[in-house]
C-alpha cells in the first residue's frame, strides 16, 4: 500500500509517499480501504517532533478516516466487506489501508462523503469530551471556542449550539460569516482585537462559563481570567508552537516555559478554591489508550443518526501534496477539516 510517511522530524518537506506493508486484520479488527484521511493539528506537531505520544519517524500518522470495509477479522459480525464507514485510527490513517478495532468504526451516513467521514470521529469526539463530559456545558451558558473555523472548532460550535449555549468564537475576520452559519453568536477577530477585552465588553464584564482552547499558554491565562464563578477552562493543545514553515523553536521553548504558569501552578491551589473555577486538560490520544472512544462515540452516533451534525470539509489534497496540506493548516487558511486522499 501507499502511505504518507514522516521520514524525519522537520518542516512539511519531510513528508514522502512510500510503499509500506499492508496491515493485517486481526481478530476483532476491520481493515478499511481509505478514501479520505483527516489531518489534525497533532499530525503537524508529530511531524515537527513536539508531540511526545507520536511514534518515532519514519512513521505514518493519521487519526481518522472515511472509506470502505476491505476485509474483516475473526469475530466481526456487524460489518461486512463493502460497507461505507468512518473510523478513529490512532496512527496509520494516512495510508491506502488501515486496520482498526471494530468498536472504533462507525457507519458512514449515506448523505456524507468520505471526506466528511474523515472529519468526524476525532474532531467531534474531542469537542464532545471537552465540552460535554469535562466542562458539562449547559443551556444558556456562555462558551468561548478558540479557532472556531477549524475542524474541532466547527464541531465544538455545532455541539454547543445543539446544547443551547451562547457562543463566542475566535477566527480571522474573513471567516466570521462562515462561523456565524455554524452557530457562533459573537465572532471575534483575534488578529485585530484582544479577545479578553472583547468578551468583557460584550458580557458587561461578567465573563464566560466555559473556554475551549487548543492555542497555548498565552491564551489559557486570558481564558482563565474570563471565567466567572463556576467557570471551566478546557485546554487541549498548544498550536501556537507551530508555524507554516514547521516547528518554531522559539515558540516551542516559549510555550514550554509558560505552560507551568498558564493556569494552576502549584502555589495557586488555595486561590483556585477561592476563585471557584476549574481547569481541565484534554489529550484524546491518552484518553483513547486508556478507555477507547466508545464513551464519546456512542452519544455522537445517536446525534449523527438524528442529523444533528454536519462535518465541514475545507479542502482535500492528494497524498502527493501532503506537504501543501500541512502548510495550508499551519497558515490558518482552512474553514473546516483538511483531508488527504490516496488518488
């Protein structure tokens, strides 16, 4: 099979399309012929060498795919060859074939393209875990969603809107019309305005109930200050350390230096009690390793069948243009999910 390989740590130019052995479909596994594979920011960080949970290069990453069942292992009865599916893959998704446990596979609705299927499991699973399981977002609460035009940001917006929250979303000005369509009530141009000051202005100084943020410690501190009593901050990444040309060493070092002071340093525990706020850290890969995805995918299945969510795909790139796809994301040009296709 052909696969997009991270040959070594570095910029987008280290990506190569190479032949790799076909994966086996073991007992309880489903082997999928990949028609589209999602790219997440974690894939960019893995390529740059700042994602410690990623495999060492040369390696194939990729966390979610849309495709057709190519074969099934022993004991798999609910899926058959030819079924249209989407799946969480936890590495190996950026290839023509990937083998995954059957419980990580979802039926792909007829109205969804394969590209939309590759935009669903991890993006919506991350948003659901952060906003619903961790933050417990409720109707009428205020939620601040950073990078609201990205794949996870749009998923989070759709989930928050379904709950009935009032939504603040950060994105560049040219993306505001698009995120309003998804449900953002108060778009904020992070390039021209201080989002902290803007949220305080709109809320009359009251602040927000939930902040959902994958940017990094500089914004985490502001998020925390914006929380009103009972507020919850969910941190799920540090994308500020990645630039269009690859790893920004200065940004990485700055991120690592600021992280211990971003929210709850050890000396702040007593103040945290007095401030009546909560801080959560979310890493979907470690969640996945410890208990799988069923806890987040089960409720999403129900909403998917009901037609409550529609993944948005920004652009599809062929495997041979994987480097361009990484640059496209790093330059923050996408509205929705960026995917790779084998052909």
